[in-house]
C-alpha cells in the first residue's frame, strides 16, 4: 500500500511531468531521481500525468 507521503510524491511528479513539453528522455529515470520515487511509482506518475494532460485538453 502506498503511504500518504509517497502518494503526494507521485502526484507532484505527475503534475511536473504534465507540464513538460516535450517529456524528457528517460522519463522514468528522471522521475526516480528528481522525486525520489521507485520505478513503479514513476510509472504511476507517468500514467497520472497523461490523465492530467487529457483533462487539460478536454476541459
């Protein structure tokens, strides 16, 4: 189970990633380093960032 602090780190990473255009190369490694995430958390952040972008585009 993901704790609240970890969940916030994933959300922060997702918000940051959703604002990057284009997304940085090796994005999982960037997120792991920049936000101190595990690989699975970085992947979750990528998925959440995609959701954020979709909502931003569709209103």
